[in-house]
C-alpha cells in the first residue's frame, strides 16, 4: 500500500488517538496493542476501565486534549500519527515509535538521510571544534543533522548545520524549551529544519524524560556519532538505543586522560565505528543511503509490533480512513460479556503467566511457548499487567515482572 493510500486520520480520530496516548500507563507498545485489539482509539478508551483489574487508570480528559490542540495551533505545531505519510520514515521502524509526535518546521527535512550528533554538555574546545567540522562535512554531503538541543556538543551541531537543515528532538513540550536559552536559536533552525516532541504541551523536561528523547534521536538517524561522553553520560544511552535499533554507532576517540573521552573510548573498544572525520560516517552509511526510499515511494512498510504483527494490517482500513463528507464515524463494535467458563480459563492463564514471570527478562514468544498459551492471549495479559504497573518492558521484546 502506498503512502498516499495509507493511514490518514480524521480530526476526530486524531483527537481520540491523542487522548489515548496521554492516558495513564499507555506506552508505545501498549498503544499499538490496544489499537490492534479494539480497532480504534475510541473503542480502546471505552474498554480501558475494564482492563485495569481494579486499578483506577486515569484517562485523559477531553478538555485537556482540546487545550493541547489549541496550544499546538498557537505555536504552529501539528500532530502526525504513526503510519501517516508525514511521519518520519526511520522513526516508524523502531518498536517504541511514539504513536503521535508534535512537529514544527519543515516536514520535508524528514525525507532526507540523517545522522545524529550528540555529546557532552560540558564539552572541551577540541570537542566543539571537531563537532563543527563533522557537522559541516555531513551537511555538505546532504545529511540532516539530528540532536537534542542540549548545551555543548548538541547545540554546536545544530548551529553548524542550520543552513542546510537540522532536527531538534525536545525532551519537554514545544512551549517549554529546555534549556530556555536555546529557544531563540531553535526558531532559526525551523526555517530549514524541524523540531519534534512526543511530550505534552506545557510539559517541563525532567531527568527521566531525556532517555525517552534519546531513543527518538537515535530512531530518526541512520547512524549516531558520539563526540564526547563521560562513562555515565546520557549520550551513551543514545548509542545504546542506536545499537538496539540496528543503526550504526560511531565514536570519536579522545585522550585517555580526559574523563569526557572515557565513554567514547569504551564504545570503540566495544565495537563502535571509529570516527575521525565526516568521511568516516559517509563511507560507512553509503550503501544505506542508496537504499533509503523516498517518502513518496514508501510501500508496504507499516510499523511492526514486537510480535511481528503489522499494526495497520490488523486495523480495518476502510473504517480508519476518512469517512465521506457528512458521514458519521462508524460506532465501535459491542463487546459480548465473557462466559463464566471463559473467565475462569482467562484467570487461570493469567495466573500461569504471572507465575512464569520474574525479575529476569524473558521474550514474549518464549513466555507463550512455556505457558502453552496463544501468543495473542499472552500479549493481552501482558499489557493488562503493564496498565496495572506490574510489568517492565525491555528491548528485544523482553519483559519482566516488577
């Protein structure tokens, strides 16, 4: 299915999607599982109270979502849904792609090959100088530079590539730029680049939000370059996400005497590609760039769930497509109450799954095999446990019990 014939949400559907996405305990995988199970965000919202097993799940209020849409319009942002033609091609391929992103700036920048450049906030002069040389070389070669708008390496990479296009990934809402002193610079970047965030408008970035931002930085790029990073630097989180997503990881070597080079030197020791110039990155990504499809030629590449079930293949596309003018949206199907016997079997399976889970991560497929239960039923139980705050998900479709 071509991008032109793909998913296109109506305003009402986009409202329901954002409301589900902003509800408590709904992560990217859980969102996809709910849409796949119930066929629409509206039906999933109606079913959520029945899935909480006694826990009161906070569902985002309609007034809250109306306010967020108003704030988005006021600052020139729009919400793009996973599966729509304007959603970044590379980002949609990661298994934790945000269902909705708020985008400002030039959408066309997402169709170009991209490289992430991240590093220390407390960067050395040599690190900043190399970042300029690297960012300039990649920009001249046609790459978009992706980074996190942080102090130090990030902002220098953005500034150097601003004339040709750069993408800033925000840890907070579009109206709460962090750090605040980079807000004016961001406005300049938007002339040829873009800014995206999965966080609500009005959200101020907190410590735990930066790893979430870093997975998006890595997800937008074919490769990530770490310029400077201490041993416990957040930049190493970006490198880890890039590796887990099957993307190239590059590291710039540094002096063994400089703590800001400990992390990058360890990355090289552990197998990251040595980066001493932009040409190192260009050469390593040359084959991928040649294979990268243009957004207008995308076909049959829907986002894939951890169980390898295509998200949009399970949805009834005629129902999710925009209805004819004046037509009402199809009402969600009624759900028949389960029989007592079926409820008993479901509870037995649930108890079995819980007994098999523990602190050590296990793959969902292996869990289903050991439990001798259908994979679909196991996944339903897992996202119910996740809603209940009892399940932790890891990369590679691994889960563990909290």
